[in-house]
């Protein structure tokens, strides 16, 4: 039987503290956003798949929107608008931008590239490989294409559109206001507070 020495107990306490710090840092910087993005993405996914299948089954009539690519275009457009609201007001709310129009344009540009990824998978499956039934269209567009597009979107939304380092983000503006208030209290120019 091995007897634990006080030094080993203290050492394991430090390890636990380090693990907690790493976990807290990872959670604050990445995991929290990824989980919220997943919930918003699930809602977007349900909208995307639902609209896609309604259009593919001609429930809204026959037209360009009932073809595989047209249906995917419309369904992704609907889900993009819904997920912008979810990501702006919940997932990345502390990093929202003051310039809403620019934020939406950047968000949409990334979504369009993500749409291209989904459409590319669907196009290859449907037109190149000849898998031209509803199940194959769903697998290529709503599973493979969506997984690849979602990974691409999350990384660019998190680190570009809603980056905490954006100068016009709410977090950056609040930091500037805090620094200006500290400078006023200390009687210093605002740019010197950071160095104090």
C-alpha cells in the first residue's frame, strides 16, 4: 500500500488548478461559442432541410425553385437569415458590430461561400455521379455539404465577422469607453491608460 505524501497531494492540487484554468480558458474562448453555434445551426439546419424538401416535393408548385439547386439556394437563403439573427443576438452577442449592415454583408458573404460548398457537393452527387433521387440529394446537400460548410462558417464567423478584436465591435467600443473613463479619473490622455 502506497502512502500519499503531502507533497504529492499539493502537486495534484496544482494539476487540478491548471486543468481548471485550461478548461475555463478553452470554454470562454471557444467551447461556449461552439455549443451556442451548434444550437443556432441546428435551428438553421431544420429550416434548411424543411424548406429544401418542401420545394423538392413541389408543395409550392413547379418552378426553378423545385429543382435540386434552386431548392438548395432558397433553403440556404432562408436558413442564413435565421442563423444571422441567432448568432448576432445570442451566440456572439458580446462581439456584435455597431455597423449592422457591414456585419450582415460579411456574414452573408461567408454564407454564400458555404452555400457554394453545399451546392458543389450536391452538384457532384446529382449531376456528375448520377445519384439523382431525393435521398441522395439529401445526403450530398444536407449531410456532407452541410458539415463542410458549417465548419467553414463557424471558423470565419468566430474569428472574422464576430471577432472580439474588431474595432467596431461592441466589446471593443466598451473597452474604449472604460479606458477613457480610467483616463479621466487619472487625469491622463486616453491612450496612455493602457500603459499604466
